[in-house]
């Protein structure tokens, strides 16, 4: 079933000439349903919006697979901490840094890769990054010293980092805006599952040897690389240029036959030339736009609150599992991540992306057909409550040595809250300025991974000084009493903040000419 059939099934009308208002986060709905945005070039088979549902979801699967590895590489080594300490003669704090260093690569990578993805395309950047991550995984498996191991771990993160910014750009290239909540929810689920499944798999692979944890990463990156080469066409498309040609009466047969501008599937197999008919950024524009994003307060405040007041505690929990459950062997410690995994899955399947889309649509119909970005924020409140309660329950259960099932309930609540909060945050900030999605996700990804980089440095001393109960109860209190009022204020004043901040002076290249 192709995209046209999907439009009929859902009662979606033809594209409107009314664009998204990126200043106020408003999209006008048609009488029959949703105005499709962005507009598809109706008779161009090379337009990613016109590709089949099967191909679109194949691309979604590839993006999710690499985004899964984005955090999998960080935490899969956690059960092997004792073996790493023995091999490299490390302290408990030093072994925690082996989780932090790939997060630093994940934070720096988007500032390097994003502009090139807007110049020479998404496909070649995905392939190149995966090759770097694969080679770095080989280096981590063979590393003769702690320094070499840390260098390899950094480049693992640097290589897989395009999964964040470039991955979301691919999803924006192939899916309409009204589908964003669900697709971004699945995209976020991939990163959260990578974080949580990593220790589960690492615990069992570590029974062979801790180096085999890295060899499995090599195998997984190799499989993803094959899928990228075989099934990932270029998705960067000169949308405004082609829409202008369509409006000017360009022959539809020429578009259907690919005559004229070389684009998407007609580009070279490994294209290293600038994609035609686009206004390309400079290689350093990713860094400049990252700095300029601080001006746009709705995005800045939401991102900072989520990353540094909420998300970074998930790595605090995962990094402390070997200490919390020291009485169990590594493979049992890995199984104890099932609570986090189940909580994240249930949250996404029933309460995150798809539910967010339904809430936004219902709010828009009640608001004379006008959709606001702040409609995305309703799910933040239950997410904050779940996260806070989960942190408190888990910390107390470990400190007082309750039955392991109590800890599973706590981590399930915590995982559900973080998954829901991550989906809400990413959907909201992109809805604020949809024409600048690449810059916004770069801004978000850098801060998300900086928070993950910082977390392992403070969590071990905090637990050693205060114990599990007070440490994680304190974190739950921070999430509730800091994040809840902050998100409520954004919910009320977000539109005013966007009005005060004005519009960005750039757009993503597919919206430019």
C-alpha cells in the first residue's frame, strides 16, 4: 500500500498551500482532516514522501537500528566492569569513565556530521559513520591499554552519532508532519532500548569474555552497514525547487522519468558531491547554529530542563547496577534490566508517540483547526510523576535490600517516565521550529549526551556518601520539583517565548532554494 492509499484511509486531504508557522508552532487544519505538510511533489517518484509505505518503514528500521547502537555501545560493557578493572588495573571511578567517554563522542559528533549531511546527503554520512564505529569497535576489542581502550570508545560514539541528527533528518524527509509523534516515539524507543538492552546482552556475552562484548558490536555494526548500502537511498530532496517547478507547469512526465535535476535514487551510489538544487550550509554551520539556538528560549529551556534535570539520571541508575546488585553474577544483573525495558516498551506502545499525536489532533480540532506545539506537553506531567516515583522506589529497595521484584517495579516506572518524557521533549522542540529540525536535534543531542557524559563522574561519590535511598530519592525530588514547574511554565508561555525570540535566520536545505 502506497502513501496515497494511506491518505485515503485516514481521510487526509490534499496538500495545502498554507505552510507551517515555525514562529508560533501552528498548522492550519483542513475541514476534512489534516493538511499534509510538507507538500509532496505529486508526480515525482523520486520524492521520498511518495515512496511506498514498505520502503519508508525499511528506512525507519535502519535509522532505529543505528540509534539503538547509539546507546547500546555505552552500557553493554557495564556487566564487564569487574573484568575491565582487573585487566587495566582501574578504580571504580575510572571504570565508570569508560561509560562517559563514548557519550562525549556522541555529543561532539553531531556538530561535525550534520552540515555534511546537508551538503552531500544523508546516505554517505550514515555509511561513513557506521564504518568509523565498526573500526573503533575492533580497536576496543584489541586495546592493549586503558588509554587505547578509551580512545576506541570515544570513536565508537563519534562514529554512531549521525543516528541522532541525520537519522531524524531521514525520518523528516520521508514522513509527513502529522506522523511525527509516532515515528519520533519509535526513534526515541530505539535509543532508550539500546541503553537498557545493552547490559542485558553484555551480561551474557561477558560469560565468554569481556572482549566478545566488543566483537558483538563489530558484528552488529557490520549488519547495519550492509543494510545501509543495500536499502538506504539518498533522502535529501530539493523540495522547494521541485515544488516551484511543479507550480510553474513543469511537465509531470519529466518528473516521473527523473529528467532534469539529479536527486535521491538517481544520485551516485556513494555520492560525495553536493546534492543539486539546494542551498548548502558551510561545514562549520552546525557549530554556529548550535550556538545561535540558545537565543530560542522555548527550545533552550525545554532541552536544558530535560537533559540536566531529568534524563541524566537514567545513566546514573544503569551505571550503579553492578554496585546495587553486587550479590548477583553479571548475567543476572543484566536480567534485572528487564524492568526498565518493559516499562519503556509499554510506555511507547500505549502512552507516548501515538497517544501524543491523538492528543495534538484532538486539541487542534477543539481550537478551530489550529495546532500548537504546546499540545505536545500534556504527557510531560504523568511522565515526570512516573520518573520521580520510580527513582525513589528503586533507591529505597536497594538500600533496604527489599525483594528484587520491588526494584523491578521501580525501574519499570522510571523507564516508562523517561521514555514518555523523551518523546514529549523531542516532538515539542521540533514542532516549535519544524523548518530548522536538523539544528534543533543537533542542539538536543549535544546536551543529551553531555549530560550522559557528566553523570558517571558524580554518581559513584554521591552514592558512597549518601547511600542509595537518599541519592535516588534526591534525584526523584529534583525531577518532580524542578521539571514539573519548568514544563508547566513552558506549556503556558511557550508561544510567547517563540514570539519574543523571533524566527531563525536559516532553514534546513530541503526547505530552501
